[in-house]
């Protein structure tokens, strides 16, 4: 922490020193600088200042992390046990999925299902089109539909067995029978039985990649090890003649049963014309959250299936209204204590106004490729920074995982209409970084976001450059659109007579816009012919604390210090990606339209890199080589060294991160695709729900009179008639 403070001071002093040198060289030496030269120098100073601001934001955020880490104390297990013996908050885990490979989603469902919270609901929100356009996509859809039942079948057997033992003990406790040493042995046998089941399941689990290894070692075997520790302690107590109280023994039985007590289901919003079909994750989540606490009849019509509100006694579908909603990406895993600890925190009185609590996700250890390892290192650094933002009340919701208070979602509910159907929205989908924008919505209404300072959730890092570009372009898009919302936050607090901390505004503004200004500034400094006078050794003192601190943080997170060079190389490779996201943000800001959500591919096959993203690094290397050559001829050694080192980092990135063979093949393939376009055969699948609702003339009389048919069907259901003639059969539940 002392060196962190020193790094902040050195950076600030070095920038002031550079400003003094800049003023001296531009205005005091009278060296005949032209007006154009003054303009170029001022733009250079502005870019150096912006890059310094980002460096300072990093240093300040990491300092906040150390403050929080020093103050953090883990909640003792005894307090957690006592809380869950007295309280059972209702929790629903929502896993949005779109054309995912089955083994990826299965691991996620298992990690969610094995959370030790009794009565847990896990819902897989399948967003694939109900009518798959190809055989491959049909196979993915069928696999997704089968997954909840498959995982449920796996866990049902231990849930029944250990649930029966728990019920038998509770019944015996009700009879107020005396407990003996034999009962201690029975409890230990129960816990050992659960541990052996988990251990055997982990040993037999098909391991495809390092994510499956993580699931087996840190989820399945971790739960087993925890149960074995308790069982061993029980046997040791029994040998010493100790018999626990009935309440304590009931707790241990409950913990074993709660490990397997879960209900897994799936839901497909695109199967219903009465729900939004917007192609983004936020709308997928909103569609299901909007059903919570309500009951519906599933009705088939000419325009598609509809969910019509109904009484619970008549309903085909009833959705519980939980206390907490957990959002979990389909490629993420939760450690076994995730829900126990985070829900406990949300239930504390001092967290009554916390809307979202999370542990910003970390990268899976031991990846297979250098690119995945370096990209994962940036993710782990972001974990530290997000934790540090909490020290300054500047947290952002990071959507891979989060525990959300349902009451807070209701507070930001928006009601729109799709045709005649009411559509409820909670998570903002105006931009593609829906979690970031929703953070501001919540803060405006005086709801807080909390980052719990532990690593309890992990998420996949794209394994190839093509899929990484898709992910990082989405991250780079939307921040500038959200930036004006900070003023709305300040105004809302003024109305509540609350103050806004300067540090919070500074860090939030940097978080939302730094990708734009750092990318544009860096590429301008590297490629534009600025005067040699602008580049001085003082600049090294500005950037050195930032890179030294990052190297230290990498070591702290389990990486090598020299990986800071690879991270810089990766950032150079992603310049085109970030600038494209910035341009998309500016266009959206000017037009007021919605951002186009592009999901990160989560498949084992390599994703092709977009032509522009694969080509720009080569163009930059050529331009850098030209600049270095010209600088050497003019004896501008300082500028030649600076640009040359950046070019060397870019070359390392192209060869060892992006891949020469793969990137060149992507360029050639997509160039031919542009030259030889073909028009795919258009298949007429009939009117879609959107076109029918937009054009009522498409629908026939049955669609117009459907409410009457619904009323008729409801009355027949009440009178015992299984269904109305002419209406398609619907599934129950």
C-alpha cells in the first residue's frame, strides 16, 4: 500500500514535470514553432494527459482494493449455519443460453445446482429459435432442452436419500428422544455417503478441457472435502464421548440435503409471440423475470403461442416470485459457497439498500493457449479493479454472475407493449453492456451495488482471437452512450440532498470512456508525425509506475511479472476492436438507436477473425516500420526507439497471440467472400409473430376472436372439459 501511494505521487509529479518541459519547449525557447506545430503539440499534450488519467485511475482503483482486502473478514461458518437454520430466502438462478455446447452448459448447471441453499430453482433460459434453421443448430437446441432433466435426474437420487434421512431425524427430534453416540455415527455416515457420491461423480465426469478439470476439483471435490471434514470431526467427537445437540445435528443433516435439493427447469421465450424476441441477453432475462409471481395459460393461436394471465388454479405455467434472482452466464461456474455467503450479506440490515451483490468473475486457471492465459490475466486484473472501485462507491454490475434483489428489479421496472401484449423490462437493453447501464439506473433510484471481496465465481475466456475480438468489441461499445447518465445520477442525489464524491465521478467516467480515449490516443501517438521535441525522458516516469504496479498485480494474481509485456501486446492487437466499438458508440449516441448485441461464441471450433481486425495489426506493423526507418534517417533516435519498441510488441502479439497462419487464412478467406458473394436460398417459414402483430391483416378470424376462445377454454377447464375443440394441446407446468 505504501508503494501504491508512492506510484500515484510519482505519476502526478511526472506529469507536472512534463507539462513544465512542454511549456518551455513550445513557448519559452522561441524556436520558431508554426501555428500548426502548436496545434500538434497541444493535441499531443492532451493525449498524454488522457493516458495519464487512465494510469491514475488504475493506480487509485488498485489502492482501493488493498484497503478493502485489509478490512475484509470472512463470515464465520457458525454464523452462516445459524442464519440458514432460521431463514430460507427464496432464490432463482437464471442461466441465459444461446446455441451453447451441451457440456459447457451442463458444467454451469451443476455448479449452480450444488449451491448449499435449500429449495433452489435453476432455470435454463434457452434463447435458440424454436425452429432451428440447420441440423447442427437443431442438435444444440435438443441438447439444451434435455440438459435440465439430465442434471435433475443425476441429483434426484442423492436428494431423495439424504432428504429421507433428514426427515427421519426431524421426526425423531419432534418426539424429543434422547440422542446417543450411535446417532453421531449415523450422521457421520450420512455425510461420508454424500462425500463419496460426489467424489465418485467427479471421478467419472467426462473431462474435455481445463474448465471441466476446474469443475471437478473446485466444485464437486470441494463440496466432498467439506463434508468429509465435518464427518471426521463428528467421529472424533463421538470417540471422545461428545453428543451434539439436536439442533446442531439437524443442521448437519439439512446441509447435506440442501446440497442436492434443487429444481431444474427450462424456458424458451421465443416460443411465445406475447414475449419480446429482441436478440440480446437482457431481453432473455427480462422476459422470464417479467413472469415471476404470475400465472398463465399457454394458448396456441394463428400468430403463435401466447401466455395469457390466469388464476393459479387454471394455469399451465406458474412462476415463483423469489427474494433473489441470480444471473449466471452459461460459461460460468460458481464455487460452492457463492450463494451461502452472498445471500447472507444481502439479508443483513446494513445491506437493505443493496440491489446487486457479486464477485466479479475470475479466469479459469491453467488454460491451454497463451492467448487465453493473457486474456485471462486481464480479467483477473479487472477483478482487482472492480473490487477497488467499491472503496470509492463506484462499483459497476458485471453481468457474468450476480445476486439481485427482486425488490430492486421491481423498482426499475418499465412496461412497454408488443402489439396488445404487455412486456416488462428490468435490465436495460439500450446498449450491449446492459449490466453497466443498469448500474446507473439502480444508483439513480438510490440502490447500491456491492462487490464482495472474494473470488467465488469463474468464467470462460475466449480461447481464440476471433471470439476474443467479438467479446472485447462488445465491451468497448456503449460506454460513451451511458456517460451522460452520470449527470442524471448527480441530479437525483441533489434532489435527495446527497453528495456525490469526486472520486466516484472520476472513476465512473474513466470506466465508461477510457477505452475510447486510450485507444485513439495510443494509435495517434504511434502513427502521426509529431515533433521530436514532444518526446522526452520524463514520459518514462509517467508510465513506469503504471506498468510496475501492473506487473506486481500480475504476480499477486498468480501470473509472471513479464506478462505485462504480453498484455501490452494484446492491447495493441485490439486497437482496431476498441476503435470500432468507440465509433459504434458515437453512432448510437447520435442516432439514439439500440446497440446490436453479438454473443461471444462458446464453441471449441476456432472462430474466424473479422477481416478488419485481422488486417489492421499488419497495416500497423508496416506503418511502424516506415516511421522507424524515417526517424533513423533523420537521427530522431528517441522517437525511433519508442515507436520501434511498440512495433516489437505488436510483432510479438501477431506471432504468438493472434497467430500468423490463422490470421492470414482469415484475411484471404474473407477477401474472397467479399469478391464472390452468393445469395442464399430464401426459405419461406410463414409470418413471424412480429410481422403478424405489426400487420393485423395477416391474421384470420380466430386470431381476432382469440380472447373469446380463451374464456371458453377457461370455463371448460373449470367444468372438467380437458380442452376446447380446435385448440392445440398445451403442456402442463
